[in-house]
C-alpha cells in the first residue's frame, strides 16, 4: 500500500439544514470529519464549518473516504441530546454502496463481531473472540454490470463496520483503499455514501429526516 497523502477536496461545506440547535452538512469523500494527527491534517469539515459557525460541536463522524449526511450540534444541550440518540441506537442511518460481484440473496443481515486489526491499524477485522457485537442490514437495489448497488443500514456503529461486513460477505465496497483488492480497488473513491439520517430534534422532539443523493 502506497503512503497516504492527505489532499482534501476544496470548497465550502454544503449545508443541508440549519437551525438554532443543529447543523446538517453533506461531507465530501476525502475530507476528514475532524482534525487528524499533524498540521497537514488540520483541514477538516468541522474546521471549515467553524469559520462561519464557531459554535459548532461534534456529534458523530464519517470516515475520511465516506461522503454524505453528517450532523453537528450548535449548543451543548443539543450535543448531549443527539449523542444519547446515537449511543442508544435511536437514530436510523441508510447508506448507499457499490460492491464487487452479485450477492446470492436480495437482502439479509450480517451479524459479525468486529475489533481492531492491531498489526494493521487502522484496519478492523471480524473478531469472534474479543470483537464487539455488530449488525448490518443490507438490500440489493440493482446490478450494475459485475457490481451491485446496495442499501446498507447499520444497527450498530462500529469503526469501518459497513466496509468490513461487506468484505466478510465476499463483496468488498468498490474503491476501498483499506479492504478492496484487484479490480475492486480500481475506482476513484470509496463507493460508500451516507444517504439518509433520521433522528429526533433535540429541542422539539420532532422526527426529522435528512437526505443527500449519492454522487456515484
């Protein structure tokens, strides 16, 4: 694997929703959610947002290579409320992915515990001894040549969960720099997009749905 060079895409963040309590953005693939280690990785989505909204607070993250819907809080109360929704699995997330090959079934669930692949960090792996429980619902949307477009719903929020679960199925996500090999790696980006996020508004309790169309 070649040495990683962080070269985030330029441009101001796209705002999907903004009110007194929360900000919802559409993250680009290749942009960190929060600063990484080193000055060369200081540019990130939350830093760009704080140029206009200095009160922005972190709620959750998307992987560097994943694009799509991500929510931030604008008050500490909203941050705490939203954080509890994620921790208690009261949010609903839907991702769009393109994977290598064609799954034999049209839908199913991957239920495999995940843990850190310590010698190969930041890679994760299926770990039936020490791994944390992890479940992903999946559904085939359509075949595209020798690849498949799928809808993925993580029921847990483990690091790299969707990427490792698809790999374990034998259908790695296309363009994945950590888990794809051969022809599946030969794509310009990770074909994984956070398409939809549903949660309750931290102030009003109203059910809200935020969406972003997959750019691939």
